[in-house]
């Protein structure tokens, strides 16, 4: 199977929310986005959503935004119970499988191993993409790996600390 092109511009992508209103990636332009494609019944997907929830709370004020999309056949009907059970602090909706595969650059006939996690930089480029069988998701390393990727992307395009006072000058 051919690998996805990285980095690549993120195409516009809309996620249907249970209230009927969609959320679009373009709403988060200028932020670092982690987009998780999940199955609501998948334990590995549920863990990924829990970790992203912690990271949304921690990194949200610095310009991080987590998003999720359930892609199983009955996702629209499964999502309300999932949201009630896990209470994610970020938008999770649903999509049909075909547009997700296109977004991921994943061949239609190839097996899709869940979850799928995509990191988009402030510049709108997809910088990283991981499938559920990637070592990135190893049980005891997943949270650390996700944290490192978020920190790396948040650091890109940020002003260096202390900017504003010329070197050798004192405030005051």
C-alpha cells in the first residue's frame, strides 16, 4: 500500500455533529489540530479520545484543538451514547467512510486499522498521520507520543520566548 504524502495541505473537511450542525476544519485555521477517526465501540479509539480530552484541557489555551469523527456504518445513532458515556471536551461527530478514506489518502480496498489520528499544523499542513497498528499507539507510550507531537507542532510558528525586549536591554 502506498503511504500518504506528508506533509500535505489539509483539504477542507466537515464533520456532522449530532445536533445537525457541521464543524469544519477551516474553523480552526491557525491552531494545531488533532483529528481522530474512530469507531465508537473500539476500546483503542475510546482510549485515544480520553487522552485527547486531557490534552485539549492542557494545550487548548496554547492553540490546540482536538476533533473526532466516528465512521462506523451506524455512527450517527451510536454517537449520542458515546458522548454521554465519555463526555469529551471537544467536538466529536460522524462521517461516512468514503470521504474519510479520501482525506486520509487511504486506498478504498485496503484494511483501515482504527483509530486513525491526523495532526495538522497551524499552517494547515497535515504533518503526521497514524493508523491504529502504528507503534505511536503502543499502550504505555500513546499519551507521551501524542504529547510530544502536540508540543512539537505548537512550537512551530510561535514567537520565541522573551521576544519584544532587545538583547542587552533591560525592561524598566
